[in-house]
């Protein structure tokens, strides 16, 4: 296969840690032609980790894109509200794109980008990584072979996890919808995409309720301080920054974790750098006194073209992560648990059986194995070695998921009004 050379805009959790690293996994398929970030320390880290020559390191995506075409494809991994400008310019320069979600928090920009990519005939894959997981691949296969007949209804839960909510949606990058995206788009465009993909139909109507229950000043415990370091009641608080970033068995640096989420606080995490970050930076703020406004729970009802219905619950208040999906069909029922990697199939006219995904696939790192499979497929598509498959997340397919999220947010803000999807598609 022809090696695909990529330029990476944005060297944060996704650009550097999830995607640049694929060069080690697929050394015959990918090479890094250039990188850009406005944070010099991230550019330095990329240079050190992947040996990028200094003349191929840029101080912003804008600067990189102003140099003409430096590779075959661009990975757009900047923040939500930058995607449209970076992606449009990159398409015009001549790149195919691996584009982080959301395409844009603005429906009009989503439409314009779809049109631009079609007009210029460029390939764009949007990073709906879950489609590329062995877990959802198997679920899709089961539905396509009719394991439960026609799907009539789906119940889908996105378990955010209490500390993930505090990290990303209260203290972190996605806390404020005006600065980034509404949470139902940011977190659940993946879920909307899965529902459309699994059912093979577009949505026609959407309604939604939700709000911010916990993370606001009125809910602050008596005696709590502005920052965890000065809080008198931190022992009883599960959102205490020291617990999340130092001592938690899964996420804390003292328990051996140097990856996400601690690598968001500091590029090279150890006890000292993490303590410094939570002592002075945004991730040490009291969760009841941040400038956050995104929801911590939301439900969405969806009606599809063929009459099937789906109900999505996104909630911060869970201890475990992953998604739970119950699929109710005319010939059977499925209970699928992403966290456990198990799919329990219950045909009405036969014996129940379990599919254990861990027995089907070995590498389930990085979004249950979705990250690397997404990149590998994209590289093969750009190299011309593969054709689009049933799971390819084209820009147009991804836009559908975004329109549902936009409709859900409009409904929520308008008291649960039923929104006709034509309001967004046309
Ligand atoms: N597909 C998924 O499952 C998934 C998961 C998490 C995040 N995301 C998305 O990926 C995107 C990036 O998220 P992240 O967690 O990596 O965030 P991040 O903040 O860690 O990384 C973004 C990087 O962009 C850099 N940047 C800002 N302005 C720039 C500019 N003008 N030019 C070049 N670089 C610039 C920042 O300095 C930062 O390093 C977000 O839009 C997010 O929604 C997707």
C-alpha cells in the first residue's frame, strides 16, 4: 500500500495521543508530514516523540495551511468551534480529511462543509470511532442478518461517569456551550450516529428534556471553597481534584495513570506536575463554582422514517462508563453492554446466546478499539486500497447525527417541543 502522509492540526488528546501514535502501529501505511499547535510544548512533544523536522512544525493550523499542500491528508483535531475554518481551508488546499467531531456546532456550517467537500470531490471521514469498534460492528451485523427481526424500539444509555463530567463538562474544555458545543452534540453525536446507522433510517421527529442539576453554586455544600485545595469539606466530595487526578485507582497519577485525563492537565504528568496543575489551574476549581452551563442529564426521544422509535439517556451520574443498548425487535431482543463487551441475544423462537467481543477481537484500546480501526480504514481509503464500507462515516452520514443533536437541543431549550427534522435538513 502507498504510504499516506498526514498533517495534524491540534496536538492535544486526540491529535497527539490518539492519532499521531498510529504511525507506530501502521508504519507501512502512514507518515507524519507536518504538525501544528498553538501550544509550543505540544509541538515540542510531537517533535520529540515522532522525529518531525523543525521546518515541518508550525505554530498554528492557519500557518500550516498557508504553506500549500504538505501531505495527502489532514487530521483536524483542534477544538469544536475551529473545525469548520480549519476543515474548509484544508479542503481548499487539497487535503482529504480525517475530521474530529463535531463537524461544527452550527448547523449551517455543517451543511456548507458537506457541500464544499462534495464540490471539491474530497474524502472526509468524521471520527465517529464507535462505528469502528468490534462491539458495534457485531451489533450492526446481527441487526443486518435479522437476528431480532425488524427493530421497533431502542433504548440507549450514555453513561458519562461522574468524574468525566467534572473533568470535561464542568471544569474542562466543554463546560460552556457558547464557547464549545451543547453537550448533547459534543457527547452524543456519536450516539445519534449509532442509532441512525444501526437502524439504517433517518430520524423524522425529535423531542428532548434535560438540564443542569448538580454543578451550580446553589448546590455547593456548606463550607466548600473556591478551589479543592482550600476546601473544608473536600473529604466528603467525590469531585475533589486530588481524588480524580492523584488517588483514583483508574484515573490518578499516583495509581500509575499518565494518560487521559491527567495528560490534559500537563503534557508530561507526574505527581509534581499534576499537583501544580490542580493547585493553580482550571482543574482544581470547585465543581460548584465554575463557569459551566452545559447539562448534566438529558433525554431524547426520536422517531424514525419507518416508525421505529429510540430513546437516549445521557447522564453524568454513573460510576461506570460505556453505553448500554437494548434493542427490541419483532423476532427477539438484544441487551448490549459496551463496558462489559457483551451482547446478549434473545430470539423469541430459540435459545438465548451471548456474544463475547473479547473473544472476537484482541485490541480494544482507545474507545474500545475504534480509534485505530478508524485511522487504518481512512488511510486505506486515501491510498485507494479500500472502498467505502458500511461503517465509513462520511461527512454526509455524520451530518445526520448532528442534525438530530441540534434538534434535541432546540427541543430542550423550547420546553420539550417536538422538532420536525426538516427544520434542520432543509
Ligand atoms: N472522536 C472522539 O471520540 C472524540 C473524543 C474526544 C474529543 N473529540 C474531539 O476532538 C477535538 C479535540 O479534542 P481534544 O480532547 O484533543 O482537545 P485538546 O484541547 O486536548 O486538543 C486541541 C488542541 O488544539 C490546539 N489548538 C488550538 N488552536 C489551534 C490552532 N489555531 N491551530 C492548531 N492547534 C490549535 C490546542 O492547543 C490543543 O492542543 C474536539 O473537537 C473534541 O470534540 C473527539
